[in-house]
C-alpha cells in the first residue's frame, strides 16, 4: 500500500514477538498481538506498562529491538514513520502552533500530494464540527476543540490504522464523556481500525470493542470489556479494571461444577468453569457490587457464599450507592457496593453484619497467591483507602 | 549570559517568554494598607530610570548643538548636524558607521548560522565530547574582552595576518557564537518533540519536517539571537581595538576622537541608532501585547 | 540562566548511530571556528607571554622562549593596577547590585499586574545598550566635569571641596563601571524575581516573619541564581574594562586598571609578552575567583 493513496478501509495490525529495550530498561519483553481490521482496540495499563511504547513502535517513532510489525499483512518494521499508512492523535495534540487550523489539517495531504488537500481538510473539519474555526491558530482554540482538530488532522489522511495516545487525558470529565461518544461515532462512520492507548479503564471499556490490559511490558488479558470485567484472570486485571474482593485459601474440594476453598476457616465456593486453578493454594474473588449485606444471618444455600458475622468498619455514601467495608474475622476486609434502593443506610459503622454472594459470580485467578493480593499501585483512591484500613485493622488486632 | 539573552528577547520582542502566560500560579502581590513600601519603590524606580537615561538624553540634546570642532559646551540649537551628518572630517564618522554596519551584518550572519547549528546539535544529539564542547562555548563568555582581543591579536601577529575588516569580522563572529548558542538552545529545548513526531507521522520526510515544522518554530529564537549578535558587534570596542589595524569602526572612532573632542555628528548617528532601535523594540512589545490581548479575547 | 544553559545533565533520548554523523556536521563548523579563533589564540597568548626579546631585534620583535620571569616582572611592575582592577570591579559590582535589586524587584514582582508596563520598563533597562557605551561614558564625563552644573552646584552647597575634582578619581571610574554594567545586573535579577512565587512571601508573613525577615530569609535566597549570574556578568567585564579608567574618559593617571596597561603594552609599547602575561593573569584570577564564588554561594549547578 502506498502512502500516495487513501486506504479503502481499516487494515489488520499484527505484532509478532516484539521486544523493545531502552538503555537501562526493557519496555516490552515479548509482545504478540493481532488487531482485526475495523475494530476499536484499547491498550489499557498503568503508566510505564509499555502501552505508549507499543503505540510509538506501530507509528514508526521507535524501532523495535526485535520482532516484526505488519499492517494489512505487509511488513512495515523497516518502514519510516512518514512512509507508514498510520496516523496518530498525540497526547498533547501536537498541533503546529505556527500554522492555522486548516493548514494543520491539510499538512499530511500536502505531503502525500493528494489532490485538493484544502477541500478535503475542510471536509474533515466539518466532520468534527469545527470548520468555522479553520483560519484560527491552535492556541486560540479550547482544549476540546484542539483535540477535535488533532483528530481531524489524523483521519483526513484515511490511514489504515489510527493511533490514539491518551487523547482525552487533558480534557475535563464532562468534555471527556462527550469526546468519547464522538470518537466512537466517528470510528463507526469511517470504519478505520483504531488503536487507543489509555490508563483510564472506564474510557477503555466504554469505547473499545476489545480491551487488552497491559502490565510490565506484557499483555495480561485481552477480550471484550464485559468479558474482562466479569471474569478477570489475574489479580492485576481484577483490580485495574474496577475493584475486587480477593480471598486466598487452600482448595479443599473440587467437583465438576465447583471448587471449594478454605479461607481462614470460611468456605468459599467458585464455579469450576470460572476458576483458572483447581488445586493447591488459590485466590478467588468477587466484584463488590455482587456482594449483598445482611443485618441477620442469611440461611446458607449451595449456590450462595456467606461470610460473617463481621463488623462494618466504614460506610461511605456516594449517591447511587453506599460503599461498605466489612471486617470479617479470618477473612479480612470485604468491600460491598450496595445500591441505595431504600431510604437510609442498611447498616451503620460498628453494626454486626453478614455478607453473601451467588457462587456463579465468583472467579478464581491464575496467579500464584504469593504474587496476588490487591494491585499495589491502583489509581483508585478507594482501593488504597481499603488497603490502608486493612493494614491498620490487622495491626490493631495484633496488639 | 542570561542578561544578554533577556536583552535579546526584549530587543526582539519575539521570544514568547512566560511573562504573559504563566502568570497565575505565582500570584499577584496582594493589596494591603498603603505603607511606606508602596510609594517608596515606585519613586525609586522612576529615579533609577532617570539616572539610567541621563547620558542618553545628554547625547541626544548635544546632537543639536551648533558646536564647532568639539562638542562640549552648548552653543545654540541647530538641525545642521542632523542634515549634514557626513560633511565633517571628510565623512570619517559615516565611514566608521558604515564599517560597523557591514561588520555587524557579516559577523551576525556567520555567528547565527554556526551557533544555531551547534544549539540544535547540543539539544538533539548525544555525543561524548559534550561537556568539553559546553566548556568551549562557555569560556568566551567568561573571558574579559581585553583577553579575547589580545589573544586574537597575538595570534594574528604570530601567523602574520595583517589587521583589516576581515580580522574584525573574524573576532566579532567568535564572541557572538556563544551568545547565539545560548539563545537558540533555549528555544530548541522548549520545542515539544511531539510536534516533529507529528510532522513525521503526517508523511513529512526528514527535510520537510525540518523546514516546515522545526525551523519556523525556531525562527523567533534565531531572530533574537541575530539581533543580539548585531548589537554586541555594533557596540564592541575593546576587541575591535586590538584587531582593527587602521580600519575604523563607530566605537573606535569615538575612542580615538575622545581626546580631541567628539564632533556632534557622532551624537547624531548614535541618537538615530538609538531611536531606531527603541521604536523597533517598543513596536514589537506593543504589538505582542496587543496580540496577547486579542488571543485572550478569542480564547 | 545563561550560566545554567550549558548544564550537561539533561536527559537525552537515545539516538541511533546514523544520527551521529548529522551531529558532527552540525557541530564541526562552529566548534572548529571556536578552536581556531578562541582556543588557539589563548594558547598563542600563553606562548607570547613566555617570549623573550629577539636578539638584535627591533622594538616589538620577540622570539619563542620559556621566559617565565615575564610574569614576575609584570606583577612587580603592575601590582597596583592588578589590585585596582579587582577592587574597582568589586566595588562596582556591589553598587550595581544595590542599585539593581529594588529596580528588578519592582519590575519583576510589583509590576506583574501590568504586563505592558513591565515590558516597557525592561526596554528602558536595556535602552542604554542602544547607544554606544563610549558615548554614554563621555556624556557622564561632561556631566561631571569640574565646570558642569552638577559639580558646581555641589561645590556651591559645600558638599564638595572647592578645589576637588570628580573626573579622574577612583570614584569616577567606579561610578562609570557601575553605570555601564547596571543592565547586566538588572536583567538576570529580573529573570529570577519575575519567577518568584509571591505566595512564598505570604506564607512567610503568615508564619510570623516581619517584612524584613521575609526579605532576608525568603526573597534573597530564592533570587540567589539571579544574584550570582548578575554579579558574574558585572564583575567579569568590569575587571577587564579599560574605557572607564582611561584618561580620555572618567579616569586619570592614578586610576589605570589592568585593561589599560594591557592595551598600552600591546598597542603602544609593543611589549607583547608583558601584555600577554597580564592577560593570562587576569583571566586566571577571574576564573579562580569565579569558581570560588560559585562554590561558596552554592550555585554550582548554574555553571
């Protein structure tokens, strides 16, 4: 595919055995990845996980130490950035400050000597509803407008693959929501392949059809957002994508249908199909919104895990829901998100409560329990608060 | 040196220093009750400026003096000297002035090209001799002019090069390079690398990216550096004195005539240069302020 | 800060090999130029400073030797000039600092709410640069001559002895040096003060410091980089200057500085070895003083 012509449609992206070393550290150890044409793919991970490096490798702004990059089945590993049918929406937008908006958008078309660059640039600006600002300079535009210009400047080239480097990071929450919807709409309209890099799990989940969670230069888990959320395979994914209650214990019984573990004297059952490991010491988990809070001991049934009695050590009201932290002796802190269906709290701090969830909502992780536990560098302050409180409580209990 | 760089920025009015943009977080001084400090400092500032500008006013006023040969006592107002600048001493003042302009232009051109290239290399590339090169660029700025001048003169003497315009230009270029490097380097370093990456991403070849993205963005810094170079060269006397032989420049002309009296025509030229520079700089500042205001309104 | 502009510690992205050729192409012409017209002259100056008069030669003819006694001779002969150079330069630096600090403070801190006024005041600070520095100095010579309005008034008010002079005295030379290098002091001071976060000052007074203590404990330490840069920018050229001290300008026979004797030896007496030895002494002394100063003021990272 020559850069002199437009891509008819999005192309597949294939990364084969990619490794990238910088002096002093390895950004990507060994990465294999296939992104099918026309999809909206998100690479999600904390800063320093190698996601931006991956994007820069695809854009041709870095060269891989090892491995091949294929776009539309064609090896572009040794192709220079300006010869690749790929465009990027930069994190800082990188609009040329010395050119007007229209000159910015027409820049790529002019370099490729495509007919009527200005007309096509206006068309792209109309798509992002900014054609009336065509003669302005970038610094006269607001953050959201600049972001849309950056998007227009990239998609006007009809690249086979569009790379988005945390393009919404600089926007405020409300604008970000709006831009997420617009981006998704544009992607569906033009049918390009989008590779979106972000550390915002909500952004990744709302926009992408496939999300790959990246950690320490490797992909931990990949799949549709709902799938990833419902059945995380590692503690990292379980806590990076939303929050999770995790319990570690020895497997005490396995049947075709269920795995039972003993977590500090309490039995917890997970479906065998949803557990990655079936013997030895394992970590199982459940999402906090799947957990119910009871003021009285519920009757135990085969399809329900019950923990308790425990004590509510924190309750924080957040509008639609209330987050409870329940300390269950032997098990530790359990996080519960309860919808505020009734009036007033279900339980106050200090109250004796039981928690329960349906067995089918549990999941079993594949990592060694030693490495698991809560993801230490979680962005969510709630998770950090929970960790702190847990540590404090266990410290108090020791004395 | 920063003073010089700052001067260049003001001279040009081109560098978008942070004066306009990052004002917020550092805060404005809060209004308090009116105390001693509230009027003492402004009054001092006014007096300080009066003091700084006294000799300039003197020079300007005496350019209208109906003086004879030397221009020491006031003999009455005349526009003659302004109208017939080159008539004195067979046009020696004008000859010296022309020499200064030529030397300034050529030295500025060479120093700006060489210095800009070094500045780009220093920011963009990694190489071993880096600290040695930084030292080599720093030393000329930390060396007294008299040493620079004597060194070059000793060198020309040892090699047997006769002193003329060329030796002056060689000397001026030498001390301007470091100042150009400092000025342009700041600009290169403040350039967002993502802009050039965007250029490459948008199908620009390396040379297209340089000429269409990098160079236009560096232009304000390069222009400021060139203006600074010219100002340094134009006003230099000490280094020139050691390396000029019989060639006269404007400052050298004044130095030599100082003992027998400076003709008012020299005041005319100096005043004209002063007014020209002042108009240029104030114009640039005002238009920049207007631009900033317009931007703020639109944004 | 310009002195900081040459810091070598910034992180550099890794550059492929191919690019080192571009770097070489960019660096070579300029570096070669500086080697040829700065470094070689310095070496040539050192060699000259060790020359001995040529046998059977004319005045101004010397041959290469290792005549280190040149240094002893010039120090013996010109010790007063050497001391004067550094004394005058030091005094001028102190006066310029005292003059410039309030000015820079007003422009950089107090005038923040009026950006246009701020930049116009900066233009006024550098305005003296626009007029030849020799003419400025000559203007002062006229303004402060014995017949001038200023001096006759001072004498009439008995603030000066009737037979006293101003021009030709050390005071006049220090005055001239101070005046001429004020912009070099004010601009770096302005640069740091302009960046001074006034919330630190408010925090200081919130924590029970009176205005003077706030100034001494907060403003001064925070503006140290500007003070160091400004004093260096003033001291170095002032120590090597010879225009102000020259007899045709503000000086007299007893105010000659090193620059004057270097000039006289080189251009008039054609005693190149003496001029060269004095130059080397001047440069070495300045480098030593500057490095001690920078080390003691704790701003090494400026260099």
